[in-house]
C-alpha cells in the first residue's frame, strides 16, 4: 500500500504498563495499526520493556539496548543476562524513584521510557511512511501509586517529558477509558449511556459517557462525559497475590535465619519486590545481592534463599510473568489449574483453585467495586440508567471481576 508522505503527522499511542500499540489515521480516515515482528510472526502488541547489555567495542565499554519484541528476543537468547526493565510506567507517580543505576551510571526514569517511545516513533514512521512529530496518548485516570490529584499531574508531567526526550514536539493526553469508548461508539446506531471499564496492567479506570450517532453528528461536548474514576489496582496486583501465595514460600518467604545466637525472620521487603515481577531488575544491585548471600549463609532453609538469589541474579521476571499470566488465564476458563514455573534450577508445579485465587484478590475486588459505586453515586446515576457496560483489558475476563458488573447491571448489558 502506498501512502502519501505527510510532514509532521500525528499518531495515536496506547503506552501501556505491559503492552503498547500505535495507530495512524490517513487522509481518508482509514486507521492503520502497526505490526511488529516477534518470533518469526507479526504482533500488534509492543511489549513495554527495555533490555540493556554492556558490551566491549574497540576496547571501550558501550551500552546497547533493545525494546519491545526485539528486547524479549535478545534477552531470551543472551547467555549472560543484561538488565531487563519492565512496567516502567508503574513508577511515574513515585517521587522517590527518579533514577536507577544501569551498569554503573544513573539513568532517569524518563530516559528509560523515552528509549521505548523512540522505537515506537521509528516504527510508526517506517510503517506508515510519515514523519511523526506529535501524538495523542492514552493515560490512566489514576496512575499507579497516585494518592492525590497532584500525584497524577506529576506522573503525567514525567510521561510528557519522556515523549519530549523521544523526539515528539507535542503530546495530547486522553483518558484511556474515554479512548476506548470511541471504538465502541463507532459501531452504534443509537445513543447510549455507557460505563467503560478499562483494565490495564497497573490501573483500572472507569468512565460514564454518552455515546452514539447524535454525539458523533454534533461533535463531542465536555458534558457528554459525566465522570470518570480509577484505582491503582489491576492485573499486576492480581499477579502479585499469585506470586505471594505460590512462589514466595518456595523462595524462603516466612523462613528464619540465625544471627548473633538469635533466630530472625529473613528480610520480608525483598519478597514485596518479588511480588511485583517487574521490580526484579531493580533488585540486581551489588548491595542487595551481597545482603542475600549473607542471608543464605545464615538461613535455616538455605536452598530456598539460593533459589531466590538465582531468580534475581538471572533476572527471571519475564519468565515469572509468563507463568503467572498462564495460570491466571487458565483460572478464567476453569475452576482449577496448575501453576508451573521451571528454568532448570527452580522447578515449581502447584495446583490452585479459582475459589482460592478469588479469596487472595478479595481486597482488590472490593476496591474495584467501591470505585464503580463511587462513580455512579458522584454522577447521580442508578445502575438501571446505564444502557451498556463496555469492558476492555485482560483482567476483565477474570470471572470475579465480571461478576462485579453482572451483579449490578445484568449479564445482557455487558460488552467486551
């Protein structure tokens, strides 16, 4: 397909915690979604990760980096693992995590995210035959870890700076659930009031909005969006509970160590990081590894601490994430499943029941329920006034999550 080259075109970017995608609307209004090579095939999902290696060239140490699918392929092929950074978006609201050490040099979070965005920009320019200088970008209603509106503004400002560093001259942000509504609205032949639930890796966002041909015909007005709300709880939080219950005990969580003729618990903060699989890379510091080796030497269950050291040293966050995703998907379809994680050193096969999983995530489910009820109350809308509920994102397939909506709105009004 030959497309006319445009100067300074705008693209749409869904920069997600776990996956990203990019699209371009041509002059005829036709939307083109970018595809990326991965394992000999094409995928429309670009993994939001950065993989770095230190190499020696001409006697000098150089830093090489890959992002997305190419980063995964390079990471899996490397015998000596470099640094794999995942879900960087989750740290945007943090005022304490501003930099991290990468092979002896401090890098800002904005620089790391910009490296991913730069490749997304290059893919768009190459595939669509355009010069990109601006983007419309989805952002969560509530960034992960944001406690106040100021935190969300701070996170958005950091994300805007990352886009600037990646070469974008201008960026317009749109709430992610509102963006999701445009696709649904394009299929409607009548007006509706819909509730949108957008479940990402780090956040769950909800919006009440009027959509339909009347709104398309006259143009959208601010009052069409009755309200939106969000909570920093989504797929990653569900994953954390699976790791806590099935993985961390095998790695020594809750065990003890001998110190000065006393029995002390092994440091619990390390396991809090392991639960967030994308934090594993940040544990690979000299100080942390030395501390863990000391713990291993004093541990009652030394083999479990050795497994923990192995997981961190080999940076197995990606493999752990895949194992967690697999069992979570299986539990969405079946009432029982088996969690499997094996890399030759750690060999884990644990049966798990859907009922147990739903108990583990009961706190997160309650937060999602409260968020929806609060949105309805603030907008003075009764559940019966909502015509349809449009759900998107992987966690929307978790039966306990769907039940939250089905119990309020009925199964017949749910769309995905």
